């Protein structure tokens, strides 16, 4: 069975939306395999976001992600990688479709980084790499 890494980012935890996000994942039919709450350090975040190094939002993104606790979820189900990204909605919460996590629950706060509540792996290779980073 396919697995993906979902992160409830610091904005999601701070806004007490962890339960609502987990509810949507479970209501869709996916299974929670493992869960972990942690404060991510720079080393972990640098590895997680290696592909974004050098982009203008990289530093604000890392600062945001280390600003508070994160809930990491190992989620399983057929085509869960694609399915969770569909549940999450577009990266930009302003234009993310209503009905999605970001479309319903997030907005633009005028910051340098888009605070969009969740992360989901974008391919089987990323999922494997990211699950190893956050759960080993
Ligand atoms: P998607 O792949 O659907 O875009 P994602 O969460 O995987 O969603 P990435 O492109 O991997 O998005 O970017 C990682 C994170 O960096 C985003 O979730 C968002 O918080 C932030 N981000 C991405 N692009 C921008 C941007 N142009 N301006 C500000 N923050 C951004």
C-alpha cells in the first residue's frame, strides 16, 4: 500500500486545526499509520526543503517551519500521494479551491511565506525520502 508524509505545519498546530485536518484525511478513507509531534531543527528542514534552497522564500519558509511544533503523519492508502495533494488544494491559500484544506481553512496573512497549513509528499520518491527523514 502506498504511503505519504503529511505535515501539519506550525500554523495548523497553533490554530488548533490538527484534529480537523486529520478528520478530513480519515473521512476520505485513508489510514493513519504513525504520528509524531516535534519541533523541527534546521538540519532536518534543510534536508526536507533541499530542492528550494536559494529561492526567495527559502529562508522565511525555514524560519516559519522552525517557529513551533509540527505534527508529522504517516498516511496510507492506494494513490494517497495524489489523493492527499488533492485534499490539500493549491499551494496559494487565496486561490486554493473551496472544499480543500487550504481553500477552506487558510488565507494570505501578508507574510513572505505562504502559511498553508499542510505539506504532502509530491511523488513516491519524495514520500520515501521524507518519511525516512521525519520518522527515523
Ligand atoms: P505544491 O507542491 O502544491 O506547490 P507544496 O506545499 O509542496 O505545495 P512547494 O512548492 O514544495 O509547495 O513549496 C513549499 C512551501 O513553501 C509551500 O507550501 C509554501 O509554504 C512555501 N511557498 C512556496 N512557494 C511560495 C511562494 N512563491 N511564496 C511564498 N511561499 C511559498
